[in-house]
C-alpha cells in the first residue's frame, strides 16, 4: 500500500478521532470490565477475584432494589414521555403561533439534572415541600413523595418527564415536519377519522423518530442518576437507589472500586443489550435500523 | 490530482502529529514542577489544596507570611463533593499538590500507595492531646497527616428553649422521651438531625458507647463469640425506634441533611442536634451562641449500663497530608509553617476561625464566645476518658485492613439513619441485625483467611 494511497489518507484523517475514541471510550470500558474482576479498595493494588464481585452483587438486596427502581423510572418515563411528547409535538405543529409554548416546554431541558432535582426537592419534600403544604392547608394528610420506602422512584420519573418532555416534543415536531402532507390529505379524502389517521398514517410515518426518542429514553432511564441524587441521595437506607446512584456510592463513598466496576459493567450490558433488543424488535426486515 | 492527494496526505500527517503533541503536552503538564531551588530567601511557592478558600490554613498562613515573605501559598480549592475523587486521581497520576487537607481514614487507607509522606519523624506526639493520632496513624506507626482540629462528638443543646418549654436538661433516656412529647405538643421536635446525610451520626455513636457497646468490641469483631444482634448495639437500636415513635425526630427526617438540622436549631424548631465540634460553622457566631443559650452537651447517661459514663469521644479525623514527592526546600518550609501553626499565636488565629487545635496545654489568649471557650476546655480536659470512634476501633480489630472492613463500615450508620427516618421500624430491627451479623461474620472469616489462622 503506497504512502499516498487513499486508504492511508483516510486512516490518517481518522486517526485523531480513533485516538480520542480509544483513550476516552475503549480504554475506560475495558479497564472497568477488568476492575470488576478484582477486589480493589481505595487505591491499593487490587487482586484477581474472578466472578466474586458479580456473585456478591446478585446476592445484594440493595442491588435488586436499585434495579427495580431503575426499571420503574425507565418504564415510567417511556410510558409517560412518548405519548406526552407526541401530543405536545403535534400541538407545536399547529399552524398558529406558539413560540412561547415551545420555549416554556423546552426550557426545563436546558437545566442540568442536578438543578431539576433541587427545584423538585423543594416541591416534593414531605416537611417543607410545597405540595404537602398545600395538601395540609386543605386539611389532608401529607404524603411522603420522596424519602419514604416506595414513592421516590415514581417522583423521580415525574421529574425526568418534566425535564425531558420538551426535548422529545421537538424531536416529534421534526418528525411531523418531514411527513409528506399528501398522505394525510389522501387519508382525509378516503374518510379516515382522527384516530385512524394517527395510527395508520402519522405514527408509521414518524416511526424512526419514535425509535430514536424511545432509545434515548431507555438509555437515559438506565443511566438515571442526577435527579435521584438531588431528591434523596439514594436514601434512606438505600431505599431509593438506582443502579447509577448505587454504583457511585460504592465507588466514591465506600471506595470499593471492584464492586462498583461490576455494577457499572451490568449497567453497560443492560443499556447496550436493551437498546439493541429494542431496535431489533422494532425494525422489520428490509428496514434500515 | 496527484498534487491534491499529496497535499491532503500532508494535512492528515500534520493533524496526526498535532494530536500526538497534544497528548504528549498533557503528559508533560502533569509532571511535578521543579522550579524551586529554595534556600535561605529564595522564593518558595507551596501548593495547598483544600475545600474552602477561607480555610484556617490560609488565615494562619497570612500571618506567617508577614515574617516569611519569601514563602507564598498557592491555594487550590476543590468542592467538598469531589474532593476525595480529585485526591484519588492525583494519587493515581502522581500529581498531588505539596500539601492538602484530607480525612484521616482516607489518608490511612491510601498510605500504602506511597504517595503520602510519613510524618512520624517530623511530629512529636507528646506535644498533642492524647488520642490525636488514633485515626491518622497506620498499623505500622506511620503518621499520615499534621492534625487539624480535635473533634469532640456530642450534642448542641438550646438551654433557653428547654427553659421556655418548662423542661430541665434531660439526664436519662426516659427524660428524653418525655421531652420529645413536650416539644411535639409545642409544634417543635426534639432532635434536628435526619437521615439524608449518613455521616452525621456522632452523638448516636456516643450513645452506643455509653450503653456498653465498646466493651463488647473484641467479642463481636475479633473473637466472633458474640453476635451484634445479641449485643448492646441491638439494644440501642430499639431505643432509636422508641424515640422515633415518641416523635423525637422530624416527620420528614428522611430528607433532612446536616445543614437543614443546623438551620432548624438556629430557627429554634428543634432543641438539640448531634454534632461534632468541627462542624459548627454558622453556629459559633450566632445570636444564641453569643448569648450563651447554646451549650455543648454530652447527652444523657445510661444508668443501667456497666460502661463508664464519664467518657468523651475525642478524635482528630482530619489533617494536612504532604506529598511524598515533595522537594526538600518545600518540605522545610512546610515544617516551619506547621511549627508556627501549632504555636500559641497560630492556635489563637485558628481559634478565631472556630478551630480548636489539639495542642497539649493550649490556653486561649483571645476573646471568644462561651461556646467556643467550652470547646477549648473540653479539648484539653483530661478528666473524661477519651475514646476513639466505633469506626476506628472496629478497624483496629482487623489490624487496619480496610479491604475487609469496608462492608461493615457504613452498615451501622445506615441502620441508625433508617430508624431515625422511620424507614426501619421496630419490628424490622431483628432482620437488619441478622444481616449485620452476617456482614461481621464474613469480615472475621476474611481476616482469619488473610492472617492464616
């Protein structure tokens, strides 16, 4: 292969990206997977323990609780966010002026998860939170929205939906904009009602947008971290941990790097596996994924 | 066409070279600086890393610098949440600052990396209050840091509020239950602390100790002849549950952080918080502290317990580590500065910032509030028996081996927090204790495997 050949040139041009990808993606992933097979506390040299961390993890009650909470948040955001984003997106697509509505809907997405969590902690706290104070002022009992044994993941779902629905609505809006108008006109002429137009024309036309949006929600849900960290910090007694908050706690509070790495590997496998499975299931033969 | 292909190959080569240069540059920028060749009046810049730009070292250093103008301090501030992670990365990449604030358990836990300087040849332990180095000394006797403040663990109580509610200062656990009910009836709660921070458990550990838990440490953690579920630990857990039932804690305790607890105390929504004397920022200069309403208090005693009730948890859990790679000239400057830091003048400046240094025989020569004065006398008072924290004693039971101790480390904190928050009920205590029995049994068995018994 000559030094001036096209292949060499392409490789050389790609080299910076390849280096960055290897240093910041491949190496950390490989290192995390390797660390997950070692017992490493703090920064002292670890030693190989095989699958011990994984065996301990599968016996760990908190891990299963974190997995359950993560599942609630992921499924909750998927179920709530997709139809809500569809509705808001279609409203944005209406021909009249709705710039303020678009801005207000999108605004929470600009905030960091930490800020969103902080704002909502002032609303949801069972002591000083606004929601409970309203309930109590009407003579009702306060509810432990966050910090109790059960409601925290549902409250975190609400925060996630509030924060990201604007972004997904804009994705849907882009999908609606690229839809051929004649399809809807043809359906109208054929006498299709609104429901039929939605299910037989609109949704199939924006299928790719729905897939992108759903995959992003799925990955975001599995990696959910910031909002729960701000709402409860995973407590009390690990009742509201998600996989990511528990992995962080293990790595940077207890400094049990091997165990934390095992958890991070599980998160990676889940995010990767579920995304691939989802895309496979929603892609028919002949479609481009 | 051929000229174009040559041109693009050259561009690609330049880009690739630039990329490599950037990486090499990054590596070089991380190398420790060697610009100082300080002797005598040669300028020396000490790099110091901490969590606050206004920390005590910077205040004392400002005074020190007046007579040592060739020495300057480059303060690098890292926020508290990321501090440990940052130091750990610096240890891994050999880029530690010259000296830095750190927690003693972390400095001991990471001493094996060789990144920290052993200070045992530079510190005379006799100059410090008994127990100062309990947490910061390795099992081989190395000293991992210059000690910061002595932390005395107990409670801060608003004595005026108790008087206003017609209550005497509680002396027994039963008094506390009664006081809890009176506070509730007046729309307040007795204890401000919650469960959102799992580390602010100082006073509760003190209770464990008064209740006799420390006398059982060897049986529980060394011999394994007594299960935690059969010990005073379990008994004390039931007391937390009873206090919760009596309304001693806020209903929203699960989301109450230490900062919220402090605010509750200042707003007089609660009467007591458990705290350590080094966590009183914002309280020391409050109106109640100046008026003498706030008193540092060791809490109730447990008359049924066989344990000594006249004890005090004194521990020096933080300090200033020095990088093992430090140059001699910088080390000399640091040693000279710490001589000044622990002098009468240095201690007085630290005291004005609310930090009581554990220097043997220190008496304040500056005017301070009654609360600060009481902390100084508690620090140097030897009439109470000083004891270390449960954490350091259980760690000592496995010869400082954090690798096997780590799972046990936060289990008790979590149980206490769960009981305060109401997430763990009285009926669930046996299940939690059974889990803890298993954690301790594993720790003992791992330890025996390591030492080959």
